[in-house]
C-alpha cells in the first residue's frame, strides 16, 4: 500500500481535477485527507466546438509531459509505490530540464 505523507501536502489549497473525479466518494475521501483543500473540476466544452480553457490546458499539459516519459507508457511496475515513485521521478526530470 502507498504511504501518503499528509504533512507534505499541508500547503495544498486547490486541486484541479478532470470531470471524471467529480463524484461524491472522491470528494469525501479528499475532504478527509486534506480538509483545507478546495477541489475545482475542470470540464470540457461542448463536443463540437473548440475553445481553449486555461485550467483545462494545465491538466492536459501535465498529462502530456508525463507521456514523454517512456517508462510511464505501460504499467510495467509491480507495485503502486514503484509507479508513484516513477511519476515523481518524471516530474523531477521535467523540472531539472527547465532549470538547465
């Protein structure tokens, strides 16, 4: 099981999520873990029209960055903890490239 350090997340004030995370079970669990954080659901526009939604773009861009990490393309990790660490490592790699 993945151990979550809630002290490290104490500064989180807002969480942007996709429309798939708009259910009550998700909201209840998040409220119990991070009582001070607010959840903002970023939904898509109409199916046949296109307009850039700024907050939706943040979510999509983050997924795009992760897709560039080849190890994350397939679920080749045996445990959830290893998968979580590989995701963190991917974001650290992205940040280091930006500072270079």
